[in-house]
C-alpha cells in the first residue's frame, strides 16, 4: 500500500509541475504496470466527439509499441469505458463481444485480460488508461488494482485538462499579441492627421481589434489632394489583409495614375488576381483641387457620398460601377465612370455603412437622416470638420452598444479654400471656363459636370444626370425624355465616331443659363469636319443621319464651338426652359 501511495503522490506532483503530459504518462505507465503486475498499458486520448471522434494512443509501455494507434470512439473495451464513463475489468477478453481480435493478429500478441479506467473531468470525456494481462498466477486483476488505476486516471485527467487550458491560454495570448501587432500596422497605414487648415480629415473606429475599412489621402505634385475610402466585405483577419493590400495599391498606383476611374480599374485588376472567392471591396477614389474646389470622383459600389452645400442641403452621389474585386468578365472592363463636381465652399462626406447603420441606443440606428443632422448641428456649433466626424464616431462607439461594424468617415471641406480663393479675387463658383467667340466671361449656373471615359457603359450616368437636371429646370416628363435621348445620341456619336479607333475621355457640362438649358459636350479626339455633319433627308431610306436630325428637332440650338485650347471638339446643345 505504501508503494501505491508513494506512486500516486509522485505522479500527482509530476502532473502538476509539467505540461508534457505524454512523457510523464510514459513514465507513469511503466511504474504502474510494474506495481499492478501488468504486461503493458496505454493512454488513449479522445480526439473529436464521442460519435465521430477517434481514440488515439499517446503513451504506452510493454512488449508492443502501439503509440499512435487510432480506433473509432465507442469501439472496443476502451471505447466502451469512455462512452459509459465507467471503469472496466475484463478477466477474459476473448469472450467479450466488444474486444477487437484483429488488433492481436496485427501485432502478433495475445490479450487475456484488461483493466481500464476513463479519463474525465466532470462531464468532459478525455480518454482512458488501459493495462493488459495480469502477470500473477491466476492472471486476474483485483479490485485493488482497479482502485489504484482509477486514482491515477483521475490525477492524469486533471493534468491533461489543465495542460489543455494552459495551451489554449497560451495560444490566445499569442493571437492577442498578433492581433495587436496587426492593428498597429493597420493604424500605420492610415494618414497622419494634418493641421486645422488642411481640407481633408478622416476617422476610423474598428468594431474589432483589426478593421476592414480604411481611408487615405495625400497631396499630389500639382497641389491637388488624392483621397479614398473603402470597405472590405466580411470581417476578421481575411478582411484586414485585403484592406492592407487595397490601401497599399491605392497609394502606390495612385501616384502614377491620377485619374480616379482608371486607378480603380487598375486596383480591381490586381485584387481580382489574388482575392478570395466572394470577397470584394466597395471603394470611392477621387481628387480634390483646393485652388478651384473641383472634385473628380469615382465610386465602385460604395455607399453614396453626401455633398453638403452652403445652403445646408445634402445631395447623395450614387455609385456608378460594381465593387472592386468582381471579375471583369461579369461586369465588363473599362475605367470606373467619373463624376466632376464643385464644392463651392461646401463639404463632401464619404463614409462606410457602419456610420449610418451603427446603434446610438439599443435597437436604434443612427441612419442617414441622423448622420446628416449630426453634421448640420456640428456645423451650427462651429465645430471644425475633424471634430464633426469625430462626434459621429464618438456617438456610435460610446453608445453603450458594441459596434456592429467598423465606423469610418472622410470629409473634404472646401470652406477655408473658398475663403482663400475669394481673397485672391476668384469668384468661388468653381465652374470650368468653356468659351467660344461669343463668350467673353465665365458662364455661371453649372448644374453638373461629368468627366467620363468615352465608352457605352459611361452613358448610363450621363443619362441620369441629364434627366435629374432637366427635372430641376422644370421640364415636363416628355421633354425630359427627349432631352435625355438627344444628349445620349450626341454622346454616342462621340463614342462611335470621334473615338472610333482610340480610347479617350469626354466632359459633359450641364448648365442653366437664365432661361436656357445648355449641355456642353467636349471630347479630345481629332477635330471633326463640321460641314459633313448634316441631318439626312427623311425621305432618304439609307441608314445613318437620323440621330443628328433628332437632336436638331429636340433642341432649339445645336452649335459646334471652338474648344478653349483648340484641341478636340465642343458641341453645345440648348433648349429654352
């Protein structure tokens, strides 16, 4: 009895002092088989569940080395012991229906008797310890043998459970440190805050340690500011890695290609090559010129940015292309269409859906209206742009509700640049001067200026812009339809004829000049022979020419002007309001 107590004390001390349970169990099995008088023994650990798991031998002692042996959970005598969480003492295994005789044949060994004790902590099944073949004269295990094995099994089970918990804690600590490092790297990808006079500001609040959102901005060589904001689908490390890649692509490629639509096209091609199936990035990219207030914007599947004008109204700018990461064979190739707008002292807010869908109270979303109201009230209180967007993020992250999604907001504020332009004598209207011989001053009243690739897929945005502008000017539904078709026909002529054998851009400038609705269509192709552009007689059944006839029927005046720099072509369409 003293030998048994000494062994239990020693094994308990070893189990408590080490996390290497298998080597400790190897030594323990050698001692216990000798003490019990068994021919050999093994420690089986349950890997997986009772229904579909495996019992794997992690330690053994005896004439046959079965370490690594794996049997389905619930089979054999050891499996029965684990399933029932009860000890087994089988004195004649050859007559036990659960005994697998094939193992004896496999190892050229004869098993006569088995003593087995389960390894469990409360209701958690961990495995079992099994010893075989009592070496005494009668070859039978005793109740004292079973008591000793059960005591050792209880000590071993507790040690295994503690070792697993320690390993899990160590793994979690490593993961925590890796996530903190990843978050630190992500924060390093965000631009440093600028001074109070800098017109672009941003804020990012991750819902988890790492974020799938990002924003960036930097000053270009000519004084313009390139900016972007994006939201990666999904969450966790995969989204964070794709975010880091996309952010790096924007900063690297953006310094070579300053056109936002083509930049998003190049980023899309790179992301499609390596991104995981089903992952994509909604992304806005653009340039802002503080000297004119001009913004060139391209939106690939992202939340509509909000243009906040000086009259305290908001205008949503819809996306014009699918998200980045969608294969081009599904969406079509070509640059993302661009939209040109002038802030005229207002501000442009770009944000992720975490800003509008975040909770300000349990079950209560901020929403688009709430977002706009917070921006309005912040401006009324004289808050700087950075303070305004920080206020939104603080409201969402400090509401007592865990963030549902990352909150990221970017603002381009034109207030101080407008003041600087006025001091320099600029009008602050921010309208590009497009002149002809009859125009000797800047034409006021620009409603919308679009700069898009001369491709058929760009015309959807042009048609929508013409329709909205025509409605604003008070045209009837039928007149709006005619105006849209006339401008669309003129733009298609640019695509089909002016750029027949090349790629290029066109600018569509929609204006209200007093009582006249004016559309200026500018391209940069080779100058056309105006004398050859004539409507065909309707009695002539040959194809072609009817589009020009339709344009002249709809519009009150159609005139080809000389572009201000003498390059390309400039068409002016006018209709009395």
